[in-house]
C-alpha cells in the first residue's frame, strides 16, 4: 500500500474515486475546491485502487475514509496536537490508540433529495448578519457545551460570508439558529441547528430546517 498526496499529481485519481459517492466525500470535495490552500488530502493506494483517504483542513479538522489497514497507514500522516476527527466506526479502536478523545459522538449522514422535503413552519426565521455572531456563539455554547463549548464568535465571523444563517428571536433574545453552506451544485450541508433549552418543543428548529431546505 502506498500513501500519496493529491497535490502531487493524483488529482484525477481523487476525483474519479470521490465522484462515486460525492455525499460521503462532501467535505473532501468542498475543501479541495474552495479552500485548497488550507487543505491536504492523501490517498491510500493499492495497485490502481484507492482504499483510503485522509483530509486535513486548517491543521485542525481531520477526516478518514477507508478500510482498517488504510486508516492505520494514514494515521502516520497526522501529527497534530489538537484536532476534530472523524473516522469510520470500525476504525475507532485504531484511531483512539493515537488520539485520546475528549468527546465522542456518532455521526449519521442524513440525505434528503430535492422534492422529498415537507415544509413545516410555526415561525418565520430571519436571516442573521455577522453582527449576530456573538449571540450565535453564546447560544451554541449553551445548547451543547461538550460539542460547541469552545466555539468563538471570531471563528464564526471568519467563515460568515460562506455560510447562510437563519434565526428566531423571542423577547428580543436569539433562541434558535441554523446554518447551511451553498457550496456545491450537487448538495448543501446543514451544519448547525441549535435551540435554547427553554424554547424547545415549539417547532422552532423544525421551522429553521424547513426554511434552510427551501
């Protein structure tokens, strides 16, 4: 098995492989197209077949794909102190030998094809601006301190122009938010949905997701 960098003449090999299932490789595709200067992608190649992939974005976000042997090999190419990592479920033991997790969550890819959506709205969300970043960050931290506890307004501001944020306010307070990125023609990703615990069960999150899907 050989580990090669997409930047070293293997871009066509990369595209031929990820285009088989672009949703599974959504962030590989988006980051390589839009933020290439911050993106490193390596392939695990056996003969002429790709058997694994590694994405490193901004020296922080890491994603693995592939079989156990490929992930084991690709792990040698990740030498970062603090990361947000995603790997196939059957590779958890391999990854955790090198990186001791502070928080672990199961990731589920939910796919909705155009025409399958059923809108439901009890509120009409409004589009948020970069001036709302402080409130958005604070709400995310409150909603899930384990996952979003370190989210900062400055981080959100840096990416704001590439993200479409919607929110619902009650009593002058931001109580529910959601976002998506209109990155690619083939799909959009809803990355954040969060509602203040005192305002849950009222359909606010569903209203935001419905508006984002539309």
